[in-house]
C-alpha cells in the first residue's frame, strides 16, 4: 500500500504555530515569513478538511481538531529528532536497556563500564538497578542480570558466575570472633532467602544452627552491607562484590567458610530478538567474566 504524501512543511508550520499560538512567532522560529506559515496551515486545513485554529485579533486559538493532532505531531517530531541525534560519525547510536541486581551493578559492573564504553562508543547504555525482582517486558529491558538458579519462565538465561556467600563484618566485631560458633552470639543480618545462614553454619560444621525468625530482613545485599558497615551486625554476602570495602579494611571476612545460594545470570525474554547492541554486550560481558 502506497501511503499518501505527508505535507511535512505544513505539519511543521502547524506544530510551531500551536506552540506559540502565533503565526508571527512560528515564522521567526522557522525562518520564513508570517504569510508562508499562514499559507502552510491553510494547506493542511484543506488537506484535512477541518479548521485547526480560530484566528483572533491578537493571536490564535487552537480548535478541538488541532488539539487532537498536536500531541501526535509532537511525539513524532521528538522521535525523529531523537533518531537524528543517534547518528554520529557515520554510525547510528543504539540504546541498550540493562537491569541489574544492585549488588552486581555496584560491585562488578560499574567498575568495568568504562572499558565497555571505550570498546563500543556507539552504544548508549541505560542501567537500572533492582532487588532481583524485575519485569523485563514492563520495564522495556533488553537484558536483566539477576541472581538465582537460572530457571525463569519464558526467559533465556546465560550463566555468568557464582558468588559464594560468607560472613562479613566490621573489624571491631571480627576481633571478637575466634570460631564460627561465636557468630551465634552476634546479630545476624539476613536476606529474604531464609536458608542462607543455616546453610553457612552447616558448611562451618556448627551443630544446630539457630532458627532465624527475628531481626531485620533485607531485600538487597547493598542495604545489608550498609547496615554491617554501621556495626549493626554480621552480614552474609558475596565477598567478591564488596572487595573494595575489604581492601580498604572497612569490612573483614573472619572465616574462610562459604555457601552458595545461586549464580548471576544474563537473561533476556525469549520473545526478544537480539539486536546488534545486545549481541555486543553479551559478547563483552562473557569475555569479561571469563
């Protein structure tokens, strides 16, 4: 089907006139005469067989028909302008929407993004963080990096790496810990995954780990570690994601005992066909984690 010719000059004249409610100010913006703008609007009105403006002694009043047309034009012109802005140096800039678990974003991804941007300067990466609960379709994400076992409905999941959990605390608390059983006397900060501390105690060989039913439950390891940094208790978190705090001596890992609750995965909707930007990001991150 051949689409009818679009009178772009007339549409632009109408949009500018509607913003200013003045043919004169629209003409100044478009670098044409006031008569040219008025003529283009008349052409559009004739094409549509409607009246778009009521001409008043001191300006214009947009009609209901004009009000209906204006938002469609604004959105269309904005989208065209956005696409034009994405061309640079003979390349089209691609937008890549990534969602990531906050712990992964801060502890692993952010320190490496400069490398990605240097290698792929024509990809505009938009990063949002979450607490491992994400709706990729609703949020318009190309990829989501999440933690778990890789089994999500209608999701293609590529494994990145495991991030074993260990006890982490400030040096003042670590000084009081000589044996894993000493943790039974401490405030244990915990995530919404209730089995993590019992699993860690079992790996440490401590009999009868406590039933953790009291205390604050965190939905984010970042929030949990902030509480640990403030001396609120001992966190169970992946040391590799908090290596900077450990290197600075702000946090210590008192025991070389680990438990695993899952892995980090690069995921996308199976219905989402990979774009060039998505393929570039997947290749880069798999190379980086290797």
